[in-house]
């Protein structure tokens, strides 16, 4: 049995304030890590729990396990049916709690929340008061994802806090080190801010990456590659843009080791290459994601599917604050094209 005295003294994980996702005592909501628990067993959330446990060891925080009890396509909405789903949800949370308790220090505060909502609705609601939300991506077929979508993608597209999506094959990331952050001309500042917070907590370096390319010039019967002068000018512009973006964040965190790298090529290939040995890839949700009710864009989905490390998706930054014209700083930043 789980020791529910660690949950505020309740014998039912749905009764306490902490179990409802609300901070108890002096606990701040910003210190809370949420882990989404599905109904398919430990193999479908063990990697997410392991990541949450590791993050908890790196900072002063607590963990809440959340299960949205109502199926997305359920037509049974009566009180009896809802209570049956809640009872099953509490059982699933207790099972997940046993798995998590073996990964964390005995003093770690773990709470539970079985919510009478769908998984997506419950997790998006919880994201309003969390520092981060961790999900494990199901290994469903491509055809299945096309027709049903995934909870992890939809939550990441709508959540108010950063969402980390892990895969089953990413359970062991202890040997990896460093945070990689993707930056673009009109996005990435929020990702940088979140990434540096992770670098501070993990005591590791941060690598900001801007992947760019020049389009070929169309001609009759073919294409013309950019000449050396065009490439040199584009490279200089890319280096300048990235340096300004990193400088805004780096000057506030002089103790963090920053690296700025510009890479010419396809965005997803460049980011996947740079995070080969990283422990976390951080990208910003696309500003024009007007289809957020459906899920993430193609690029982010590809990164989630292919990245060797967990991927953190942050809400988009304010366009007004992006460093297109930001001043420089004397903070030492290593730039490597």
C-alpha cells in the first residue's frame, strides 16, 4: 500500500487539496510537476515517472500524478458511470504511485488526482498551476495516430505550462548531459528561458541552435544554388540573430555555460543532430498553431518521434519581446557555426 500520510493524511487520494492539484501549506504551484497517467499499465508511464523522479532530485519540488477518468468517446455520463470511472482511476493512480515510490526519496511528496474529465481536459486544466507537465507518448501506429490523434500531442499544443514528452525507449538518460534549445527568427525566447531554468536545475550546459537555409533560385528547367557571397551574408545574419537571442537570457544567468550554434540545413535534421547526446530538447510551440485543438505541427511531432532524448514543448513567446533588435552583452557565449 502507498503511505497516504505523505499525501496530507488522507486515505483516499481524491480527498485532499493536494490530490485535487492545489498547493498545500507553503507549497508553491510553480514548484509542482504533473505526470499524466494513462490506463495501459506501467510500460506506458514508467519513462515519464523516471523523468519526474530525476527532476525532483534536482530541485525542491513535489509530484502529482493525474488521471483523466472519462474516455474521450464515452456516452455513459450518469453518476454511477462516472463514479465507476473514478474508482478505476484511483486504482490506476495507486499502481503508478507504487512504481514512482521506488524511484524517489522517501521524503518526496507525491499526491494523486483522479479527475472526472477526459485525459486531455484534465491535463490542460492542471497545466494552469504546474511548473511542468510530463507525458509518455504511446507507441501507436501511424494510421492510428492519424485517425485518433494522441493525448500527448493535443495536451502539448494547448497546455499553459511546458510539456515534456518522453518515449518508452528513453527510460535511461542518466548518461546524457546538456540542454538543446531550438531558436527561430520570430520564436524561441520562451524556450530559451525555460531551457536555462532546466540548465540551472540540472547544472549542465545549454546549447541554443538556429537551423537555417537559403532557398534555391528557380530558373527555366532547374534551380541555382546560392553563391558564396549570399551564403556568407546569410551565415552572418543567422549568427547575429542567435547571438542576440541568447544574450538576452545569458546576461541574467552568468553561471550557466552557454553555446550558440547555427546550422544550415533542414530544421528537424539539424536539431536531431545537435541533441544526439543531450538529456533534453526544448522547442517552442509554433505561433500560428491555430489547429491546437487537433494537435501539434508536423515538425514538432517528428522531433517527438525521432529525438534520442525527451522533448519539452513550451507555449509560444511574445512576439513583441523577441530579440530581433536586442542589444549585445559582454556575457561569454561560445558561437560555433
